[in-house]
């Protein structure tokens, strides 16, 4: 089958690789759609921290935002999974440790991550083998495009939960990328007043096209009381700035990661009685994201700027992406380059 392989920093290609087989407890999925995110770009550039910590190594097969159809199952898997439209969790725990037993497999020390960690092949390929326990069924109301946006949506869903938003509260989202815009969508869905801080006119204009009229650059950001701030940026200085801006007793949620350490003075947290919440992984938010997509309260599909063939993905990773509004690019396995 065809799969995207990063062989070294700055070099990716589509290769013919062996077909996956379903081991006991696993399913093989025919991938329909798969997206590229910032983590994938960091693997391509060689900047991703897992490459330096030993949790990942080249060559590697990326892709952890996907939707597809189950076409084969291993021993111990119910036949009802065959033909199911699915997406899946990225984080695969050991199932033995205390964290896994408590339902926190996404922070299991021995976890593998689809297309990210531990040599687990990713979904930018024609087929993917994963534990059936990691799968989430997609209802008919969630199409393949939205299905491949469940993983980033689960992250955003959790970030909005961490912000403890409710109708009438005011939220500032830092960074109008895929995660930031999804956070804005989920915050709007719970009735919050949503503002977005961005750096470029183009990204803010796209945010406004999604109905977010309160989209600002730093020099125009109004002096308002922010009940919660979600940092979905990669700016190392913004977490501390968020603590400065948030109302006393408010919440700051960190879901973006910078390439350099962020420094926060804990005295500011204490003296303002601020709660800071860190979010890693969509795992506990996948079902919530699917439900929101199915109900129509959140529609992530406008975030997809283009759908390309798998063979075009090396160019996308290198920054040669289609010039259309929207932060996300998908590969469709049915398209041939």
C-alpha cells in the first residue's frame, strides 16, 4: 500500500510499504481522510521534541487526524465492527499501569501514539491497524471530513471544558489556527462571548468569515474583563501575558506549545487566584466532539482549505500548500496525484 514516510528532516515521500494485518484485539481501517497538523510539521522540520527524547525516530509514518472504514478485524474483535465508519484515539496506553486503569491512558508513560510516538505507524496511508478499543464510531451526521477533524476537536472540547465557560462569560482565544478556531467554536456553542487574538490580517479575516466578529491584533485588543483565556498559540510569551490579562479568579488554559520554554511567575497566579489548566490529548474529549459535530452545534468543515492527493503531502509539509483560506489541509486516499 501507499504511505507517507518522513525519512529525514526536510524529506518526505510516498512509499510502497507492507499492508497492515489485524493482530488480536485490532482492526484494520481503510483510511478515507487524514489531516496534517503542527506536530506533523515539526516532525518534518526535525524540531519535534520526541525526536530528541528518543520517543520517535526516522523513518516515521505520520498522521493522527483521520476517518475511515473498518475492513478487517483480528481475533477477539466483534464482527459488528466490520464496515463501521470510525475515527480513533491517538494515545494508546499500556492498559496495565495505574494511569491506564484510571482511564488516563493519554498520559501513560509507556504509551505509543498513532503517527507520533513509539514507532506506531500513522494514518497518512491507505490503511491503518489500531486497537479496536481506540476506535470511535461516526454517526451518519458526521461525514468523512468532520470525522478527520474529531481529534483536533477533542482537544478543543477539553480546552473549553477547562475554561469553565457558560452563557454570558467572556473568553479570549490566543491564536486563530485550527485548534484556536475550534476552541472558539466550542466556546460559542456553550454561549460564551468569544474574542480571538491573532497576528496576521489574513488569519483574523478568516476568523471573521466564521462569524467571529471580535477578532483582534494585539494593538487593537480592547481592555475588557476576560473570564477565561485559552492559549492555542506557539508564542512562548503568551502564557504569562494571559495570566496578566485574565480576571482575578479566572482561568487560563494552555493547549498550544511553543518551541522554547514559557515562563510564568506563580506569584501572579496566586495573588490573582487564577486557575491554570494544561490540556494534553483529545482522548477524554473525542465523544464530546463527535456529539457536537453530530448535533450541528459545531461545524469544523470550513477549516479545511484544501483536499489533496497523498502524493502532494510532501509539498504541504514543506510549506507549499494551496493558497486558500483555512488552516487545515486534508489528504483523501481516493485521489491519485
